[in-house]
C-alpha cells in the first residue's frame, strides 16, 4: 500500500514503523495497526528500546511514536535537520544539521546544551554510533567524537574516495 516506502525501523515483537517520507504506518504481522501523516518531510526513523518509542526526524522536527498509545507527538521544532542517531543505549539522540549538531535527552525529551558548531566540518550529512563512538559524515569528510570532546578527522584522498560522506556503516 506504500509503493515508494523507503524508511523503516523495527521495534518490539516484529513491529515496524514504515514511511514514504510523508505517511507513516505501524505494521505488525503484515497488519496495519496505525496510519498517520507528518506535515514535515520525514528524513529517518529510529527505534529506542530504552523508552519503547520510535523517533522520527523531519527536516524541521523531531517526533515520537508510541507503540503503546499509537500516538505521534512532535517534541521539537527546528530547522535544517539532516540526520540523527539514538546513542548511549537509547539515553540520548544526536541530531545533525546543516550548521552542526545538537544532543537530546530521550527521557526528558529536552535539548542538552547548545548547538555544537565548532566542528571540522559543520554541515553534517549522517550520524552513526559504532562501538560506543559517535561518527559524523559531512560534506568535507568524516570525524569521530573523542571522550575529551575533540575529534579525529578524516578527509581527502588519503582517507576517503571523495570528501562528501553520505553514509557511515
């Protein structure tokens, strides 16, 4: 029923939240449990087992979908969002933007601190947590956040086949 669906995340008991960028459907065992629309273009979906919520990132919003309540709730309005990742075992979300990144507490649903803009390259294209380390892709290479708050930065032909990073896996 969604021929252009390209975004999805798996939750508990083989439940999935699927989207074509505008419409969202919660599906379990091939049955649609809920359908809704987002006014903001949907960029990505993640599931956090820590709080049993699907997190939905739009170009200008961060929302949650609860399997228990079957409710879509906008928790934050912003602008220039590009990517996000649920990190630290579901306790925090990092949102990449065109001008840096911000952090969110998933329990309180509140922003932690200010926008981090002093980066090797502030135009974030992707965010990924790998083995407890947060990596950022950007239009000018990739960098990893170190425990001291500084970054290991990789750009240029020595490290990458091109400077624009579109995904990290």
